[in-house]
C-alpha cells in the first residue's frame, strides 16, 4: 500500500469502542423524542442522520431540521453522561493512540475524521478518550446521511486545514466496516480496514479493502502495514 499524506479515520470500532455508550444514548434519545425504543439499529458504518431517518420511518414521523436538532441535543446529552458516568467499558482500541502519536510527528501528514457520528458526538468521544488533539477537521454524519458522500467533504476541509489539496490516491481511509470500504471506493482512495469492530479480517478482505490488519498495532505512519 503506498504512503499516504492524508489519513481519514472512522471512530467507532476503528479508534475506540464506547462499550455500548453510543447505542444506549441513541435508544434513550429515541424514547424521549419518539416515545419508544424503535427498531433494532445497525450502527456498523452508518451515519447518525441515516439512523435518525430509520427512526422517523419506524415511528411514521416526518423528518425536519428542527426535529433533528432536538433529537441530537438529547442524544448528545445522554452520550456525554454515559461516557462519563454510565459505567460502560469503553476503551481506545489497540494501536490507535500510538499510530496517531506517530502521525503527529510525521512532517507533511494531515489527519482528520471521516465518521458517521455527528460532529458534536465525534468530539465528545475523542475528548473522553483523550484523542481530540489529533483532529482539526473532519466529515461527519450530520453532513450527509449517505456515508459515500462524506469523502469529498473531508477532502475539502482537509485542503482548507492544510493549505493544500490532496489527491484521492494520496488519501487513506481507515475503517472497520464494509461501508468504510465502500466510502473509500467512492472517493477513489485506498482503504485500510482494521478488524477491531464487528467484521473479521476475511470479511473485510472480501469487501474489497486495499489492506486489512487485525489491529492498528500493525500499521506504521508511512501508510504501510507491517
């Protein structure tokens, strides 16, 4: 896999595991906003706007910007409480902190987020796990419901942040689900898939990742997996 100068990281299952704090916050927000738990949610690679659309469809409600704002305010409040006080067994995933530290010391390398989390939710998770200093920009699940449309948003914000444009070929998307792989493919970029989420090395390889590793402990800042 060629060296990358722009690294775009997914959060859940890639950098951290909240131990269920995020799912619980969504369920709590659904109960408060819609009056019930709603359907079973598949969060693997989903965007928060996409999840909210599923909830609106389940409850027969019309989705509007005002309703989105109210729902996500409840969700964010519950997420922050769950992370700080809920007793969920969250953790930074193996190799993530060391890789980010390595990238921070790599001249000419830019690091951002490409995540289905809303921006405020992503910030809350990164702060809680002490990784927020690494990320000055990103594309989020409040930008589009379709994850495949987040890549160009991240690239534009990366250009403003770094003062230069990046090509898809020098951009690396890092994630743990087939949806991350599809997002990278839509951007025309390589994808480094890590099997620290729900999907195995074989499943991620079959989904078409450029490179698959068991954990980020196997990855070096040059963009190559050892």
